[in-house]
C-alpha cells in the first residue's frame, strides 16, 4: 500500500499508528484527517513536521462535503478509521457528539470510500461493544454485541453499518476490536494517564466503586501492529479481536502504580461508581494470532515502566494538555470529590 487515509490521527492510538507505520514502511504516505477536538493534539506528531510522507488535513469525518473533497484530491489504497469520541465518562455526560462522530461520521466515510472504490477499509472498534463479562470467560469474535454505555452503543452502531456495507455491497471492510490501550500520548482522562499524572503531583486518584472492575491491558504499539496486520492480511467482512492477555482489577493496578511511584495508599479516593460500569473485559485474540500472524509483544511490566518514564520526561506535553478545557471537564466529572 502506498497511500492511506488515517482519520483521528492526532489522538492517542492514531498518532502511534502514523509514527509506527511511517517508520516501518518507507514507501508509505499517510494523509491524516482530524477535526482536532479536545483529544486531538498536533503535538503528538511534531516529530513528523518535516516528513514529506505525512499530510495533515483538519476536517470533520461527519462533514460529507469535506470528506468528498478529500477523496477527490487523493486516490487512497486504504482507509483506517480511528476518529471517534472515545471516553465512556464523557458519553455519560453528553452522548450527542458520540452519535454524530462515531455513527454519522462512519457512515459518511463508508459512503465516500464506496463511491471512490477504495480497495480496503478498516474500522477501529472496541471490545466494549460486547458488553460485560462475569468472573470467567473471554470475548471472541462470535460474542453477541451488547453495548452498555452511550460510547459503546455508538461504536456498536458503527460496526453494524460497516458490516452492512460489506454484506449489502461487497464493500471490502474489516473490523478490529481491541481491549484497553496504554502507552505514551494518552489523554489524561483515561485511567492510567490520569492516575500517573495526578500521582506525580501527590494528587488523589479517584477509584470508581470498589475498584474490582477488570480490564485487559495492551500496549498501544501492539494494537497498532495488529491493525497493520489486519489491513495487510485480513479478510474483508471479518472481525479480529486484539487483547493483551493482561487482566487486572483497577484496584490492583492502582496499588501497582502507587508502589512504582513510591506514593502512599492514602492518595486513593473511592468515589461513586460509573453508572452502568462494565465489570470485566477480557479478549480471546487467538483468531488474530492464527490468521494474521500477530501476537502482543510488549510485557505489561516493561510497557508500564516505559509509559511512566515517558510521562515523567514529557511534563510540557502534560501541562499543555491539562489546560483550560481539561480543568473544566475534570471539575465537572470529579467535582469536589477530590482534594489537591
Ligand atoms: P482519542 O480520543 O485519543 O483520539 C480521537 C481522535 O479523533 C482525536 O484526534 C480527535 O481530534 C479525532 N476526532 C474526534 N472526532 C472527530 C471527527 N468528527 N472528525 C475527525 N476527527 C475526529 O482516541 P483513541 O484512544 O486514540 O482511540 C482511537 C480509536 O480507537 C477510537 O475509535 C476508539 O473507539 C478506539 N479504541 C480505543 C481504545 C483505547 O483503549 N483507547 C481501545 C479500543 C478501541
Ligand atoms: O477516574 C477513573 N477512575 C476509575 O476507576 C477513570 C477515568 C476510570 N476508572 C475505571 C473505569 C474502568 O473500569 O478504570 C477503568 C478504565 O477506565 P477508562 O480508562 O475510562 O477506560 P474504559 O472505560 O475501560 O474504556 C477504554 O477502553 C476501551 C477506552 O477509554 C475506550 O476508548 C476503549 O474503547
């Protein structure tokens, strides 16, 4: 592939994908279409400022005219759709932007790609579309969709649209569903960067409920290698799950962070639970391993140590991100439940 459209490339995972794929594929050019919402940060890609194989366009994936113009300008070999409203807590405060970007935006992209006969389309989805697991079992690609939050409902709706375009029109689309990502450049509204950056400043960390919810952690570089493998080797119409085989309760993860950062457990603040909080996510990624030749490579121990080191070395990035709009969200989400 020579020319790929990446949407949402200024976010956490999209920016990793762009950095990784340009570094490993010398013949590849990437066009990044991003609206630059609160989560889209051009600073995530400053290292590509002088890279001729990287082209940026600011636009909304839900704007049919802007998207059509882009497909007129370029003949893409593939589209990888990362662009989304991605935070569950924000979807509980206001689901409108989730419906517009995640559902309508996907429909606009699908139509533009179908009209242009783009040979490959990859929808970056999430394990949250499967709902919640009990104490045992794993999500497979056959697990029925049962989304529980407005965020996951909007991602599941997008997946259904992608599925229908493949089924009805033979449109060559693939869906990938991944578990919780961690790594550098993650916006500090998500658990790990929020807790790491709060603890740097001896601020409290808000654990929802009793902290017994389980997430399956995967390093963002492994997720992006999986997406690249699915793009190259995946079968249109298929779904591929990616996970890290790394289940942790939120409380155990919090204890681990406190130990690594040498902070006292008194900084934990148990706050009211997230409404509808999914108990457990865990992925069976055997299909991706079997059919794509992919497997997660980064151990959680190493990945977490590297992630903490990255945030320690990038105080300026954190200061810029934790600016005015972030403070407004933080106050709205956590109110006076936290000190410091
Ligand atoms: P993010 O919130 O860090 O980044 C989202 C990016 O999309 C930002 O750059 C933002 O500006 C852009 N964007 C938002 N609305 C847009 C619009 N209407 N038009 C164009 N651009 C728009 O998200 P992330 O964590 O990098 O997640 C990327 C994708 O991966 C999402 O689709 C998400 O559902 C999926 N995913 C995330 C995780 C995770 O753990 N973070 C796990 C599985 C799947
Ligand atoms: O302050 C917090 N306290 C807390 O206990 C936050 C922000 C989270 N949590 C809990 C909720 C979850 O059980 O930590 C866990 C992880 O929360 P998030 O980081 O918000 O991630 P999650 O809701 O699991 O969703 C993530 O993984 C799947 C991403 O945000 C999604 O985009 C992805 O699809």
